[in-house]
């Protein structure tokens, strides 16, 4: 080997930095806008002022509207915060899931992990269980989500890879079973349970409170951090399990950690917000198109991007029709469904059939 | 990830002539039928060992067993003086690199990204500083620098094969296991691959290469191991192993070996 081989330039080293900075800035702006709009509009400057005053800085205007400060701190901020946590968890879970399955069509909603977690959460509500206090719902969602993820993983893998068809069919089966279980719970519950579960299936952030945010945020944070630590190994996993193992990656352990991370993130997302599909599918895909598939950028970008998308989607859901609220899950599916359809067709064209 | 980290045993320098791989009494079964039986083989540092034999003779299986991809039903495989099981996956990756026959990639990583994956075992060690150099050298040696930024998935089969080889070289392991590295390549790149293998051997690395082209084996290998029906039919200097009667028997086809009119080295040809 010659000692003077030219080093190939790292492609657009600036690109990922710009993307992450842009997404973060977008998220901050969108969060302020989302907090300012609603039945009573509070100008963004007053929203920022309210936050600054709360943390002890007497800068900027405070909300002028009657009960403006209360509307912000009791209703809108928790809702925006829950949207951020839920969106971040979904975006990150999608990226990790696609990486560990080696399949760009994997997503918690599509393959049924969200509905599995929702069954766990709904059971807790219907039976009025509170054995772990505030965390009961999250815990139940986590256990059910973990079991579902393991089930899907075991069933849809053959000879070290996941076929698209098997994965999607497994998703149909899991969604069917979970749907039936949710139906049973609805049948068994009174009117209150019925309403609660219905709003779950449609997905909504209307139930956002600070305690809810406090319960899911640590789970989401832990999940995102663990996902980021797995990033480089997920890159190598794209070579296939065998090649990854030959490169020294402990594939079994990586898979196990990722399955737990997916369950953690999905249960955090589902616990108080219900089933919000396609965020985990669309966001990582857009990021890959922008900066390539490397997980060290993809995972943080999908996390921030997911938060940005969900804050925006929730804003649209609650402001597009006056005095009415569009179910958030319905909205994301309206946009994500056609995207999924396009992705399916593209994947099929590329691989020349389902093989 | 929470890890109980034992100190990673990094490889020391290797000396030509030392045993890199020792296979003893190896038996591998598939579906109750032995695909390898009673194989004893030493590979030393500084040599190219060509693994040849008819289809289904067990070449790839032997390579997979040496690599650690499949567990032997009997016998042992040792790498760098220790049984494979005594190394962690990462310690193995620091000592041997494997070029598979088929190349798959789930996401459209660029060529450069793929070659960089070869450096993963060295992350967090002193050798990490050499990442860029190792990657650049590996890409230059395999003639893939020109498409560093193109997605691997958009490359032709031959280009992918060379990128995969570059990844293996970047791993900088002292034992290289190459499963049919020339299968998809044109003549120029076939020669290039073996020139790379020769260079690696000259650095004291051990190179085991599965190859179908007996001429390539004759031209480049220091020793040839001939497998037939899961057993080692012969192993030694290429001039001894690549003999007309032995090859005719093993391949069940009339084969003649003649001396090249100019260089005198053996040419292996089917009698037609």
C-alpha cells in the first residue's frame, strides 16, 4: 500500500449539523407558535415572556388575555410538552426499529407494537388499576409493548432476515388480535372506559397534564439515550447479522437492547396519547433522504423531527376546526397512509417483487 | 448499553511463519450428514493459502468454521494461539476479517461509509487514530476511491465486491478469510485482488482464499489445499497439489496441467 493514498472527503460534514440545528430551531419556533394559538390566541412574544417570568427573568410582555397565564401553564404547555415527548419517542422508535429489522417499512404502528402497548394501557384504565401510581399506565403499556415487540420479532424473522411480506402480515395479525382485545375491554367497560379507549384508538393529546408528561418523559429520554449509544452498531447491522458479528458486534445483545428500547419508547408514546401511526415511518425516511442512513445522525434527527412533526400535527388537529378537535391519530394516518403506500410501491419496484 | 467491560485483549505484532490458524480434526455436519470430516490444517502468517475443490466440497463451510460463524461438531479451530471460543467477538474481529460471498446492505450507505464500518472493532482504542489512513489505503488498493460517495446499493456487482474487500482490508486483521473474492470480477480486477492478497501476505498477514480458478491459485498461492467430499485430499505447494491425475480424480473431469511456454509455471486446463 502506498503511504500517500488520497483521503476521500467525508460527504457534506456540514449537512447533518445544519439539519440538526434547523430541526431544533424549527421545534422551538413551532412549540411557541403551538402554545400561542388556540381558542384564545396569545401572541408568541407573550408566550415567551410568560416562560421568562416563570423562571425568574422579568423580560418581555406577559399574557394580556384573561386567564392567559393559566391557559398556557395548565393546558397548552403540558400539551405541547406531551406532543414533543410523544413525537420524539415515535420518531426515535421508528429509526431504531427499521435499523434492527433492516427494513425501512418497520414502524411501531404498522407492525402492531403500538396497539399491543395500547391494550396494556387500556386494561389498566378499564380495571382501574393503580398499583404503581402515576406510572401504572406506562408500566402496563411497556410490558405489553415489550411482549408484542418480541412476538413480532420472533415470528417475522427467518434465516437472519426479515422479509417485507412476513413483517407486514405479522403486523396485520398482531393488529387484529390487539384490536379484538381492545374491543373486549370496551365491551367489558362502562361508558367512561368506552370513551377513554375510543380516544386511544384514534390518538389524542387532549388528556395532557404535567403528571402525564412527568411519567413518560424519563422513559422517552432513557430510550433515546440508549438508542443513540447503539447507533454505530446499528450501522454495521445493515451489512447483515453475520457480517456484523464478524466485525465484533454482539448481535444478540444489540437486538435485545433495541427491542427493549423500542418497547420503552413506544409505551412512552402510547401511554397517554394513544395510537399515533406513521410518525415513526415518515420521519426517519425523510431524514434518510436528506442526509443518508447513518444512525448517528438519523437517530437524533428522527427524534427531533418526530417532535417537530407531532407538535405541528397537534396544532392542526386542535385549531383547524373551530371548537372541535380532530383526532390526532386520524390526522397522522391521513398524511402517513398515502406515504406508506408510495413507500411500498417504491420498495417493490426496487427489489423487483417481494421475493 | 450497560456492559461489564473486561479489558479488550488487543493483538500484538505478528511474525511471518507463526501459526495463524490451526484446524484439528474438524467435523461439521449438516442435517446429520458430514460436510467436513477429519480436516487438519495449519495456516501460517505470511502465506496465501488457496482453498480449492469442486462445488459442494466444503470450502465455504471450512472458511465459516475458521471464521467462527458455525460451531464444529467435532475438532477444534484455534486463532492466534487460542481456541475461537476463548476470544470475544470483538477480539476475534481485531484478528481476522472475513469477506463473504454475497454482499447485502439494508440501507443505501455510501461506499465510504461501508469501508469505514471495517474500523468498528478498533473504536475506542489507540488504533482508532489510524482509521482515516486505513480506510483511504484500503480504498486505493481496491480501486474504489472514485465512487467513495456513491451509495453501495447503486454499484455493480463487481464494484460491490471490491468495496466489500476494501472494508475487509480496512479492518486490518492479521488473518484474512476471502470467500471467492474474484467471482464477480473482470481480469484486471481479479489480478488486482490477488496482488492485494500478496501484499497482505508480504506484511506478515495470513490469507486464506477460496477460489475456483485453479490458474489463479497456481499463480499466487504459496500453498494449495484441495478439498474433496469434505476431506482434505491434498495440501502443499501449488506445484505438488495441482497435478493432472489428482485434479482429474477430484473434479471428475479430464484435466491437464502444462507448463506455461514463457514462464514455465503450471497452467491448469480442462482437456477439450
